[in-house]
C-alpha cells in the first residue's frame, strides 16, 4: 500500500535560520537572504523537487537573554538580522505554479482587520497557495519593542488567540457573500452592497466594527498551521489547525503526542484525519550517499 508523503521546506528570511554559524561555510548562501533572486531560485528548486510548500519561520524580536544583551545574536547572526517573510512571497509565487507558502505571523502584534487584508491579498496573489502559521510569540524583546513591556502570560496569549481567530473567521468567511462582486460594467455596479456585511466584535481583547476590505479570495481562510506543544497550545491546534508540527526525541513520544492531538481534534467536533502532521527532519542531498555523508560531515566541522 502506497502512502502520500508531504514535504515542507523550512526556511527563514534571515541568515542561517536553525544552522547558526553555517553562514561562514564557503558554500553557504544564506547571507544573501536580502536578495529577491535568492528566494525565487529556491522556490523554483523546490517546485522541481515536488515539494508541497515552503514554510517560512519568523520572530518579532531579538535573542537578548544571554548576557542580558543582543550582542551574541547580532555578532553570530542568530536569526538576526531578519526581514519580513510576507514580502518575498509574491515574487516566489509568480515564479512557480504549484508550490505553496506557509508564513509565520505573530498575532500578538497584529491589528485584526489589517492582518485579514494582508492574508487575503496574499491568497489572491498566490491564487490560493498561502498558509498561516499561527504563533503568539515567546520573546520578551518582541513586546518591549512594540511598547508593551513584558510578554503576556502563556495561557492568556492563547485566550487572546482564540478571540483573534473568531474575528478572522468572521472577516474571511462572513463579511462578503460568494456573489457579492458583480463586475457589471453596463449597470455600473462592481459590488452589491447588500451582500457585504459588517463584522462587529466587542470582546475582552479586541473591538472591531467594519467590513473586510478584500473580496473573497480563492481559499477565503488560508491553510492554518500551528505548533503548540503545551496543553493549551495543543488544544488550540486541535480546534483550528490543518497542519501541525510535532517534535520529540523518540518515535514513541511523537506518536503519543500525535494520538493525543487527534483525540482532541475529535473532541472538538472534527475528524482525526482533519490534521496533517509534520515532523522536523534534517536532509542532506547529493548524487550519492557517500557525497551526502561527506557534505554532512563538512557542515559539522565548519
């Protein structure tokens, strides 16, 4: 019996991403992260390799706990400098036909209406190939940079996320009816106002009163990714996510986490199969196994 294998490439619009120090290797090109052709070439390579998606990680903040300073992160390029991951997606989408793009955006720093518009815009520009990795942040430097002091408590961040998601669903799915846009040149009517609805939300953390600024995009709601491993995070993923990242030091531990996630999904009224699970793996490619092993050892040695 054959099984379908889904592959996400894992990158970040920065130097090194998870391979800190590898930028010093003569064959490493991650320091060219600021060049658009760097990303377009990667997208084309992944499309030729039959990858499903390019997953783009992100952080809003700098690692500054070690030595109470960002100096080490800056000096050694530990995910700094880092550029906005959303802005490189349209060019990659233009250069490909099937490759999808999952982008990490921290909702703790996003106004709901503006965020809904950015994601709908990307869904239009990619023709339905956009996904959103839902994160709530973990670096204290993020909220400090945004003028909010320390990070909000972990469980409270997920309460905020639940409210944020309710607003996004309301905007993406409920604001515009499917046939609201008429594009009727003779009648002079582009959109039927009666089929566009105001979204109002008066909650504990957000207050929204407006219509979604975009007409319905191919997916309306982007494919939702999540990687919560805490009880609160896993419950959130079970309710919302279509793709979930899991990690662990053994197959048995990962299997237990996946089983729990699928059980929580069923408890939430979804099917266990509604969630596609991804595990992180490091892959070295080369024409032969010997060449791949040599390349791997060269990376380890620096």
